């Protein structure tokens, strides 16, 4: 017989982070409530959400230009200083969708040198979009292999 606790979830306990394959679907953790509220606020106020994992203020709601000038992922990560602060980053854009909880994930691939976003992944941002950015820890051998293969 397996002895299971009557209440497996503790209130106030730190939730575990679950990130699915390719960083897509998010379960508990990573400021889920703050992210949800931020996305709702962004959608209502013609803004986007910048989520920097591990930052002291991980969720920021940033307004889009009122004149409708497009803002691209590359502009957002350079003008906010995220790329300069974190160095190498991994980013995923979650496109707002009422039918997909958390938004539809869109992979943002970086250049080999990690100095910017590859053109085919430099998406124009829309109201309610969320860009999740985290520092990438890479091994020097992996970097060398990626450069030799041309990734």
C-alpha cells in the first residue's frame, strides 16, 4: 500500500517550475499570476509584456508607440538593455491568443554571436504579446560546434 499525503500541495510553498519542450507551455512558477495580470493589462492598454527570468522585477508592461510604429523583438531587447545586461539570451515570444492559455509560443532564435535576433524570428510585437527572456548558459564546446555547423 502506498502512503499518500492527504494534502499533497502546501499553501505558500514555492511552486516548481515546469517548462515543456522548447520552452513552450508553462505550468506553475515564473510569476504566473503576475504574468497573467500583465498580459491582461497589456492587451487592454495597447502594450506588451517583457518577462526577464531571474530579474528583481521579472514582469514589466511596456506601452507600444501610440502612432502605430511597429516594434520588433530585436528593438525591444536592445533598447531595454536586456541583451547588454544578460549577454547571451534565450527568448520566446508568446503571442496573445484567447484560445491558448499563456499565449502561442514563437521561438526567437539568436545570431551565432548572440548579438541580435535572426531576421526570420524578428517578429513585430502586438498588444498583449509577452516576450520571455532568460540568460543562456552555454558550454564553449557547444558554441564551437554550432559555429562549425552554421547554426
